C-alpha cells in the first residue's frame, strides 16, 4: 500500500478518528519513496478510506445525473462506514437528488449527530447545511453541502 506523507499527517482528513490512515502512523513502512510516499506491505482493513472513495464516486455520478449509480456508490460507502459524517451527507444528498427527502432525513440526522460529537471543531462547517436540510419538511434539496 502506498500512502502519502500528507495523508498520514491528517491534514486532508483531519485528526483521528477522521483520518482513515491513522493506523499507519503506528506502523513502520517497508520503504519510503522520496520521503513523501510510504510503502506498507500486508493486508490492511481501511473501511473509512474505502467508504470515502465510494462517496467521492457517488458525487461524480451525482454531478453526471447518474442517480442509480450514485445511489449504489453511496450505499456502499454507508455500509463500510455508517458513522462517517461525509458518507452520510452524500447518501442524503443522493436521496434528495432523487426526490426522496424522507429517505434522506435519517442520513442527515446521523451526519449532524456525528458532526457534533466526533471532532466537532473539524466538522462544524456541515452543521448549518444539515440543520437547514432537517428543518425542511418537504423533499426539496436545500443546496449542496459545503
């Protein structure tokens, strides 16, 4: 497995448990490429990284108006990391785009709850969007998440 030094720092993903590569900080890499990419040998479970990749793919499909594909990717992301704020926001956003606001609601509720208890200083940017979305009783989307 190759992991960049930036990903290991948590800069992009933020501190634990938001950084899906946190476990690698405790491991010794097999080698380093140019002191910026670390190589790890073995089999590693990194469900949050996989879930975030699925959420990213869902966002791409959503932008392309490929809603069934977006839904499938978002569902896979939630299955891998059911407590991830970003993954739940994506699932809610996909349901909103499909006109299924009532199905989006539990995902937004989970995202809001998690954003308030897991590293809230690093997830506060989503709060206003989630609160707005949850305050809306109909199925209309309230803009894209930040």
